[in-house]
């Protein structure tokens, strides 16, 4: 409130400085808390729902473990960084500057080493799970402080972000280990890889993004489907 009063005084003495200070005050004390509150309520729904979507599908959890292990092995052997991926029912994708043959070899080694007990390969510091966990923690802390104080203010925003920064990196490996990955991939078969172009809609049109490599998987005994196989 003091900052707002100062801004109003400066509007008469130094108009341009008073206007900047008033805008800054509104941003800090009104717009940011309101926006953060809306984001927090949304994440209380979206975060747990996303985690439950993965938890409810064991194929996705196994492929998620394979995706992490494949990227970890590539980085371990080549030092290539910046790879990312996503898990699906029928396999997982790897995005970044790497060739299909190398990804196929790394994914086969990932399956072998995970099956041999190297469960740590299923975890990744850059996993999207971390983002979900951090956002969910910040949302929970902010909503708790909002109900405790009954006020929309910048302090609960800062405290919730601090809590998320501290607890997020600690909670993410636990969530990956017990919720979003399953390193039991002995029954998982890698059936091939293919290069896929990615297209996203932007400003009413389509933008072609760099290609990704998709690794096809299936559970042993499942019927075969047509796939692009690289030997």
C-alpha cells in the first residue's frame, strides 16, 4: 500500500516516474497474485491428472523407463546432450541430433541393462515429471497459504515458488521411481525405429519442427504390426 501511495504522489511531482511505479505496484500486488492463483487452481487439476494418466498405463510407464535409459546411455557413451523424449503405449520418441541406428542400439542396450537390474537408468533429471511435480507443489503451497491468510498477495507467491524449488528436485526422482516409470522391461520387445517429422500449428498455419526418432515396442506375445525396422 505504501508503494501505491508513493506512486500517486509521484504522479503529481514526476509523472513518468509515478506512472512506472504505479504500473509496477499493480503488477506486483494485484496482477501477479491473481494470475498465480488461477494457475495454481488449474494445476491442482492438471498435475495429478497427468500423473494418474501415466500411473494407470503400465505400457507407458515401461516405455518411459526405456526412454530415460536410452537417453542416459547415449549421453554416457557419446556425451551428446539436449536429447528429450516422450513415452506412448506403442513406444517412445527421442528428439535431438542423433541418428536412428545409434538410437536403436542404445534402446536395445537400455532394455538389456534395465532387465539386468540397473534401475537407476530409468530416472532422468530433465524429465517432464519434474515440471509437473514443481508446478503441483507450488500450487498446493500457494492455495494453502491463500486459505490461511485469506489474502491475494505477493508473499504467498514467493513462498510457494521457494517451496517448489526446494521440494521439486527432491520429490521428482521419487515420483519417477514409483509413479511414472516401470523398469521391469523384461517382457518388452523393441521392434524397430522410424524417423518422424513433427508439425505443429502456429498462427493459423503449420510449422515443421526437426524430426524425431520413434522407437517401436511391444509386449512379448502381442500380435505384430507393420513397422519400419532398422537393423
